[in-house]
C-alpha cells in the first residue's frame, strides 16, 4: 500500500452554475498525511459538495485542492484516480458483477492496454484488498445478494485496490447496524491513509476523527480537533437543537446529547 | 489461505469462459449450416460446406450439385446468413453497451428510438434524396438519423429530468413514436410504387443481402466492436455509478457520449441493411449475463456471439414458418423479444 499524502484546500468554493447560489463558500483547511478528518453539519450544509470537490467530480469555482502538493486540476483524471479514491453512497445497479470483479475495478486507473488486462501485481493487490476487508469467501457472490454492511466493505476494498494516498468516504456508516458501523470506523482508524469522511453521527465523528470541519449552509463554522469544534454552543446554533456534552461514567468518555430546544426545559 | 481460495475460482471461471466460447462457436457454425440448408429449396449440409470449401479453394471438393444449387447457396443464402449474424452481433453489442452507460437494464437501440431514427434516415435516402452518395447514401443517412434520434432522446430525458431507468425508456419510446410518425409521412409522400418495398424492408428483412455490400456492416461491426471491447473496463466501472466511475479516472460524460455515437453508428448501418429488428439488443445481454456473469470483458464478445446465433435462428423461423413466403424477421424478433421483455419486467419486480 502506498503512503498517505497531505491534503491542502485553499479558498475552495463552488456553485452549480455561473452566478448561481454558492453551495460552498470559500473554505481553507489542511489535513496532514495520515490524519482522519470528519465533515459534519446538517442536511444540505454542503458536505457532499465539499467531498465532490475533493474527489474531482466538481470543478472549483474558486480556490484549489492539492494532494501531496499537486493541484488535482493540474493532473489528469487518471492521475488523480491513482491518488484519491472515494467510497460513495451510489447503489450499483445489479449488472451481475461479482465482489471480486467490483474490487478489480479499483485497478482501472493503473491499467493500460487492450481491455485493461490484469497482471499478476493487480491480482495480488485485489487479493490483499479482499483479505483486508475479510471478503475472500464472498469473492464469487453477486453484489446484489449481499447485505448493506458487506456491500460497504466491498466498496472500501475497491477503493483500497486503487492504492490511493487519500481516501474519501461519504457517510460510510449510513444504513449499517451498530456492529458494522464500529467496524467501518475501526478500519478508518487503522488505514495508513489520509482520510476525509462525512458523518451524520456527531459522537462517532468525535470518536474517530483527528479533526472535524463543521459546515452550516455552505460555510465553514469551525475546523480543528473535535473537542474544540463540536462545542455545545456551536452545535446548538448550527443544528437548531440544544446540545449538551455529558460525561459517561463507566466508559469515562464524553458524549453529546441533543434535545429539541423548546421541549427540553420542562425539568 | 488467501491464494488458495482465490486461484481455483479464477481458474474455474477461465476454463468456463473458454468452454463457453468453444461451444458458442460450434453452435454458431451449426446454426449457419442450418440457416443455409433450410428454405424453399432444401440443400443438404454437405453441399453447403462443399460450396463453401470450393469457393475458398476451387476443386477441393468434387462438385456433385447443380449450378442452380450453387447459386442459391452462394449468391443468396450465404450473404443473407452472414448479414443476419452481423446484425445480431451488432445490435446485441449496442444493447449491452447502452445498458452499461445508462445503468439501465432496459436500454436497447429499438426502445430508445435509435432504430427509428435510422429507419427515418434510410427512408429519406430510399424515397426522396436518391443515392447521391452512391451505395453509402442509405447507411450514412441512417447513421445520421440514428444519431439525431439519440440526441433528441438525450435532450428529452434531460428536459424531463428522466435520470431514472424507467423514465429514460419512456423518453425513448416517446421519441420513437414521433420519429416513426415522421418516417411514415416520408413513406406517405413518397413514390407509391416504391412504398411496398420500403414498408417490407422496414419490418425487418435480410433478403436484400448481397456479397458486395456486406463489407460495410462488417467494417463497422469490427471497428466499433473492437473499440467497445477495448473499453470494457470503463463499461464495468460505469455500471457502479457516474461518480464512482469518475473517481476511477473515467471522463464519464464524454465516454457516455462516445458510446452513444458508436451505438448510433452500428444501429444506423444495421438498420440500413436489415430494417428495424427490435429486442435483440435488449434481451441478448441479459441472457448472456446469466451465462457468463456481468464482467463486460466477457459480456461483449458473448453478446455478439449469442446475438449472431439468435438472429440466424430468427431468420430460419422467418423463412420456414410461412414457407415459401419470407416473413419479415422483425415479426419474429418482436414476438420473441416482447415475451422476453415481459419476463424481464417480472424478474425486475422480484429483485
């Protein structure tokens, strides 16, 4: 597996059309190689927009995204695909591809030649990715026959087969039961890559991320370690709820709780 | 452990692919043999291959058949059967490719109106403009018509925000109706003496196949088919989703557009030589996926093979059901394909 790379974002903004309402206002941040950054915020705050700019799906209106010092729009799509991989929420249509074939797609940007024939090295990498996600026994199964958690693991294995230096995940814990959520987060913590992930669950984000970026209506409200950014005041304002940081005694961890602002005052 | 689990699986699949290819080729040759021997005048199989071998290398086999038989086999039935194979292979390739880039299991050159556009262009050339570009007039105008219809379908689907599978097909069917109405106006305005031929051709027929014209569909099939097969990894990626394909380094919008243009080229040329033959592009890829799986490196060649076999048998049926009358082959594929389409809808409901 290749090494992690620094991710550097400068004055990045985006709007759907020229003169349209910006969905992301100029934002800057740095993620050092190997760190995990979470993107949090309410629905429609611009989390997906920011991620799409990072994996070169949207072209920035202003600013730049650099991976390991190279602006991704100065590189070809193929070169970027060798540095940045993404695990998205797209549901593959059932075209009878097997798990091993989906994972093999990760080798696409590395292949040359007629039809993208696989070499021995490609096969080793595919096997390693399947093994890492404990998918070997499912290699011949069709994606459509798998559970949500297994599918998510297939998509992560596919991204790892890409040998990226930066991995971007869009709500990787969505629709997963608690065990699979914890497994995905555990994986995120252990991968030696620079990781950017959007997360709905603020407690999960606080637990897994080195840094979080809090978005509200396309504007960055805060960036830094979770304790500094996910404050009671900031979360209460952004989400329109009453947020409290409580301390759980047996596990000795902080935990955020949320209540609707008007209903929480009965005590 | 890891290699031990993975390797036999891969070997088994590779062995299966080779076996499938061999079986397919044998069935194809057998079907070709039947297609040439069956008809208003029955010709024994050994005569069929005798004629063939003697054409390859004169005097190889002792000629035990009449000149009339020779003419039937070589001048009429061989080109017809070869055209059937090319049209079947071409339409199946187009269907498989369009299904990948639209992620739509119902994508098909006929349902998306591409065939109708090709027919419009071909009718324009046959009845109105005359062959101002020589023999290539009909295929070129058919290609232009197919491309035009494709552009309209894509514009309508964008206008109607038809990103979902079913709505794209609805847009295609709607455009198909409009284009066919326009094509019928061309027939209505055309020379009445020629309309019978044109209508008959439009229903799908391979009866006009001639040796000296086969080079055009063959060239298009080989060039476009090779290009599509060379892009099978990208087609695989497209089935997962636009954004994921884009993160794999594929220029999604441009790639889809090129596949549509290539699809229009194949469809237009096939329509020009055989009329509208529906449902081959829809059904064949689905049947093929059940046999060889979903990897486009296998789906594309297998679709071409199965499409060729299917159309040979459709042509055999068309020639024998009402013998000695030559039923339009579009009726056979429409009947078989329509029933298959209903089956596909049921399967999708279960999924």
